C-alpha cells in the first residue's frame, strides 16, 4: 500500500496542473491516470471565457466572469485565485522554455484551420494571431497530403475578418511524407524537428517572403517548445503563425510534454495505464482509492484526493439512463439540467448552450463535492476539478482549459 500527501486522479490539463501545484507546495504527490486526456485533442491554448451566457463576445474575461451565474465554477474559484493560477501557469511555461503570453484583460485571437479567429486568453507565441491585421501580405502554407487544411478556404474566411487591405497567397509545399497515405500535423511536426525538414520548408517559402509578410501554417512547427518556430522565422526573415488544427493537437502535446518533464523533476509519482475503480471511505473522509492495472488491484492512501477524471468526455461521469448520471469512483452526486427536452439543442453549433454539457458535480468554495439538495459537503478531503465540475458549458462559452487550470490550482492550494 502506498501513502502520499495527495493523490490526483486523471492527467488531462486539470490533473497535470493539480499535481504540479501540489508538488510545488512540497507535497508528496501520486498521479494515477489512464488514457490520453484531452490535451491531445485540444489546441492547448487556454480559453478563460470567450462568450457570455447570451453568446456575446467577451472582450475582457475578467469583466465577463462578473456576469456569470452563481453556480458557475469561476464563482466558486474567485477571480483572485484565477489570476494567481494564470500567473503560475505563465511562470511554469517560461521555466519550461515554451512561454505562453496573455492576460485576463484582453483576448488573443488565434487563427483556426478554417480561417476563423478564435478568442483565447493564453497562447504560445506561435498561435498568437493578434498581429495579422497589421501585415500586408498573408501567405497560407499547405503541405501536400496533409488532411483538413485547405488554403483557399482559409483565405475566403479570413479575408472579411482581417479587412480587404491585404494581399493573399496560397503555397503548397511538398514534404515527401506519407508514401501515398494521408499525413497528420504530427507527422509534419516530427519532420520539422529534423534539420532536413526545416531546411526544405524554409527554402520553399523564402521566395515568398517580403517586407510585411506573415506565413500562416498548420500546427507543424516541431513537437516541442518554440525552437522550430524561431528557427524558421530567422531563416525567412518574416513572422510565422500557426493555426489550430484537428486532432492530434501538436500544441496540446507540446504543453503536455513540459508538464511531464516538470512532474518528473519535482518527484511526482506519475502512474499511467492505471484506472481508479473505487474509493475507501470512513464517514466524511476518503482514506484511499483502489486502482486496476495489469489485472491487479492496488490501493493508494493519501490525506487529500483531487478528482480530475474529465466528466462525460473522459469517462469520469457516465449516464446509461436519463436522470441517472453516475460519478464513477466516489459515487458523488451529479447535478444535471432537469427535463429530457432541455437536454440538448437540435443544432449542435447554436447560440444557445447545450443542457447536457452543464452536467457535473457541484461544490463548495473549496471545490469539495456537495449534496445537490442540501448543499452539504460530502467528503472533506476530496476536491473536484476540470470538466467534472457542473454548471458550465465549456464549448459554448470557450472556458474549458481556463476552468481546468484555475480549479486545479485552487484544489491544490486549499
Ligand atoms: C476536441 C476538443 C477541443 C477543445 N479545444 C479547447 C480549446 O481550444 N481551448 C480550451 O480552453 N479548451 C478546449 N477544450 C476543452 C478542454 O479540453 C477541457 O475542458 C479541459 O482540458 C478538461 O480537462 P480535464 O483535465 O478536466 O479533463 P480531461 O482532459 O478529459 O482529462 C481527464 C483524464 O482523466 C482520466 N481518467 C478518467 N477516468 C479515470 C479513472 N477512473 N482512473 C484514472 N484516470 C481516469 C482520463 O483518461 C483523462 O486522462 C476542447 C475539448 C475538446 C474535446
């Protein structure tokens, strides 16, 4: 039986941030996880709040949060803690030589793979599209054989957003990758890690570089950090900006990589391919969780447990029948929007939230789970973070990684 100060369950952004923050507080941390987490799917930029309850664009996330309803996770976390979480994250990415920038006061606009501009709060330099408007010449760069990136569509969609005073060009570069199969951004990013890949791309693009040029590329500038972006900019003498992309998300995996490195250095026991199946409790305290790995069960004792299992999307919460959502480890009460007719909109992309998306666990100010009816804390030493939390629709309001980051920071600090 293993004993730690803190056991974190799940290694998406919320679990990684909770483990990192706890370890930085000098705690002995065990991180138990199975599966990849959504950093391999999402672009790794930190949306704090892009749209309010009425789907109006939020210029300043700090101001926007004030308008949210009381049961929203940010209202429990508090803006001061959110601010500290943002600072801690910016410091951490700087230490990891993969610096993010941004603040709670202004959105960064990140170009997407279909040529829209997505608001986000914190982003690495390669994804920051705020300077695009000032550039005269925009060169959209495709890679032959790369799926889901079409230069002409990007130009058609981004032109009305940036204004008409720009000259556009679409260039397709031959990589020689794939051997007849479709290739992914990860294939190209690995090729860009090599000097040959970088040189080939730079030679193909150099003739298109001039004063005021920016190159808009898929997310391919290396699998780690920002070194390849800097190297390409130096060779071209021009700025380069990446778009978001469909999975696998190269940038999400770059972020995951620096988390893993830091956790190893801080002595966190990261145990992968381990599914936590139940909790051992005594009254209002959890004393241990039991995990399954390689057909064996193992018990992990701790003083504190942080539940970061990702809600519906990652199996932390399931629902076989309407009105019976289930949290899978502790059997915590799960809140949901009542009435099956309010469960979803027929339109997947609409200006109204999806009822099902708000399903999750309600908590007190310290993110401890509460009974939905009485409001009483269920376990004193269990804290719920990330997409397990109820009362918000991350997709509609663009707040997924922001809630993950801030709730994880708070759970680790209380
Ligand atoms: C396609 C997509 C794109 C997105 N894009 C963005 C974006 O651009 N910006 C943004 O801010 N947000 C985005 N989001 C939202 C964001 O990904 C999430 O809201 C946030 O990262 C959730 O993090 P999490 O750690 O709570 O959950 P997850 O990342 O889902 O991690 C949960 C982890 O827990 C593990 N787990 C589950 N059950 C157990 C168990 N029993 N034992 C052990 N481990 C377990 C899972 O395998 C997983 O590793 C996107 C989401 C999706 C799906």
